[in-house]
C-alpha cells in the first residue's frame, strides 16, 4: 500500500511543482510538515523508551 501512495504523491507533487512559485511553496510546506511530524515521533519514542534514563 505504501509504494502506491508514494507513486500517487509523486504524480500530484510534480503537477503542483510545475504550477509555479505557489505550487513549489505548497510542496515544500507539505514536506517540511512531514519532516517535523516524523522528528516529533522519533523524539517522543526516545523520551518514552524504557532504556532512556
């Protein structure tokens, strides 16, 4: 399921990217939000890990 979602996202991202400055801003915003969410989850897992002191 994930590879299909990635391919679909790439197709739509390319279409928005070609629309100009606003499309590029939209794509960069979505990617930065995804990065922030992933880093938040990573830090949360480290903080709540029983190994962490």
